[in-house]
C-alpha cells in the first residue's frame, strides 16, 4: 500500500435506501427572490458549476434547505448553517439579515445539470449529482486531484475511471 492509502483500492457498489417524510407542498414556481438571487450570482461571477467550473447547462440548487422541506425548517439553524458553509461569501456578508426563504442567495449553489440532478452514466442507473450521491462522495468530485475522479463522470465507464486512478496514482492502489 502506498502513502495515500490505508486499504487497497476497491470498487464499492451500494444501494442507499432513505426513508423521508416530505410534507405536502404546492408546485413550486420561480419566485422573484430566486430570479434576483440568480442574477446576483451571475453579476458577482459565481455563475459556473461549483464542482467542475463549467458554464454549460447550469441549474441552481437549494443546498441548505430544499423547497420541499422548507415547512420543517428552523430558519435560525438554516441561517447558521449558511454562515458556516458559505461557498460564495454571502452568509458572512448578509449575517445581520434574517434568512426566511429557500430562495435566499445564501442557500443557493450553482451546479451544472449532471452535478445537480444527473443520472448520466452509461449504465443509466447511477449519477454524479448532489441528489444522487452521499455528500462525502459528491464532494470528492470537487476536491480530488485534477483529472482523477473516484466517481465515474458523464459518459465514463467504471473501468475507465479505475484505469485512470491506477495509472495516475499507482502508489495509492499498490
């Protein structure tokens, strides 16, 4: 084993089962606050995928509290979370202003479609989006060495991803 690994490299296939009670909610439409927040993200230069940096097929994700769960939100806790995990600096900048809506700019994260809702592997059963992966596995897509993805990306086979890691980081998989 190399210096970067404590266990041999291995492929892990999991089935995740979640039991969540999502309250009834009205069909969501784009609010004026959401439109203004998206415009501000664009004006401030944040309109690119937070994970991969692309400017193609962008969507805006509610990362602290989803609209479907907003009825359950303790907005003081949501505000504190958005100040702690603050990808664009708005949590700190707006810390003296109450947070009362999922469409508040402090609760938004720009992602490309694959990194948001993407189920786009060749197997069409798995995906790279924040709605498809556990958070630690989603994050490694942003935090890994450039060109090396532990999560097979769009149109990439598992075999290709494994070969790339073995080629680029042989000491991690000895």
